[in-house]
C-alpha cells in the first residue's frame, strides 16, 4: 500500500472504489440544501436553469446532487457532504478531492473556460434581476373591483305576437289560440286536441259528465285584440 492510498484509508475510511451503492439524498435534505444555496450551483454560483453558451450553442444548467468529498473515498456519507451543483461543474470536478470550496471553484472555473464555456461574469451580466412578488393578500386588496355594466332585461310580452297568430284565430285568457279547423282547443283549458270529436269528449266525457266549462259559463267574455279575439275576465266597472 503506497503512502497516498494509506492516507485515503486513514482519512476517508477506504480508498477509491469499494463497490458501495450510491444513494440520492432524501427530500428533506434536498430542500435544505436548495434553501441554503438559494437554488445555485455551489461552484459556479449560477442559478439552476440558467442558459450558458459554449461555442455559440446554449445549454441550460440542470440540478445534480454532488458529494463534495467523492463518495468512492467515504466509508459513510454524512448529510453535510451533499451539495447542489450543475451538470457542468459536477462533470469537471468528477472524483477530485478539494480541501475548501474556494479551492474547488478556482480549479473548476478555469476548466470551464478551457472547455469553451463563456466566463461566469458574462453569464451573470445577462441575468435579469428578479422582481419581488407582492403577497397574494396585498395584491388582491390593491386591485380595483370590476364594475360590470347593468344589463337591462326586457320582459317578454305576455300576449301572442301578431305575426304568429293565424288570421281569425280565437284566443283564451290563458294566451293559447285555436282556429277551429285541423285542431280543436278546449275552451275551458289549455289542452289541444287533434279533432273536434276528441275535444267534445273531453268537454262532456263518456258518461255525460261535464269535465270543462265553456268560456261563457266560466265567466269569460270575448275581447278583441290586434292579434285576435281573447276570452278574458270582464273588467270591473268603477262606481262613479
């Protein structure tokens, strides 16, 4: 065992390799790291999702969970070893070991430029400052209420329209009309029958019992209108 391998085993628990299966951080650990790093890569300090250029082509930064101390050297991986990194910095860092974050940034940022990525300062200059959002409660209270114009509803006429009433039609007080040919209407109700015979049976009944009264017996009087004659209740005369 050489001196470097002995140092790795003494400091980190084992040397490179070991065949130990890697595990992703838990959800609570991810949220804690995102909040601590403000959603930025630990090494280039760019927000995840930023588009960076390389040889004229743009590439969006994606989130990757990196072991600051490479996992292959650790006997156990503490939660403090997880960091949020972009795919570019994580790929450049690979399994290198750095003592501090500043040392890792110095090496990784130089390697980014050598691989054709634009300098970090140029990318930061293109980022637009985010506007602070107002709380929802304040936003709702500051909005002006919408004033809708009042809709004027025109009531439908209770009397039949003149052009819809056949010529010579007789109308009841209920507003239904009938012509006397083709279809017969019962004078005492609103039912319509196909023939006069059926209407007569409805009025009188099979046993001679009267089911419906004629309009005259019911106290209705014919009143002339532009659309026809209606059977209506007589208007009360006001005593002088």
